[in-house]
C-alpha cells in the first residue's frame, strides 16, 4: 500500500483516516486483498484496511467475498480464476 512506500503519502492517509474522511468500499477491499501475494500478506493488508471507514453495501455479500478470498489464499489460489454464483436471496 502506498502508505508503506512514501512518508508524505503515509502522513496524508493517516490524517484523513484520523479525521474519518477516508473510506474504502467493499469492492475495493476485495481488490486490495486479491492483490496480496500470500495469506500472510493478505492478513496484514486486511488489518491495515480495517482501520478505514467502510460503507456497507450488503453485509452478507461483503462477508462472502472476504471469506472466499481468504479460502483461496489459504489454498494458494487467491489469484485463480473462479466463477461467482449470484446470491439467490
């Protein structure tokens, strides 16, 4: 994440986060977790992201996305192509 690579970016991100002006949507969270290279990196990214505000779209679907990404990471397949089935409910 940019904060780890640039002191100026880190300071600005922290300022926005502390002011509750920085949010990230569940889709972006999923994309960021998807780019992790392994389960440990994904866990570290998730911990950093959890400090941001996340406006919820639909909690059940958000949780399913995160669960699926973690399962893929644990199996070493988090970048594997897979088909998502729509939520019937």
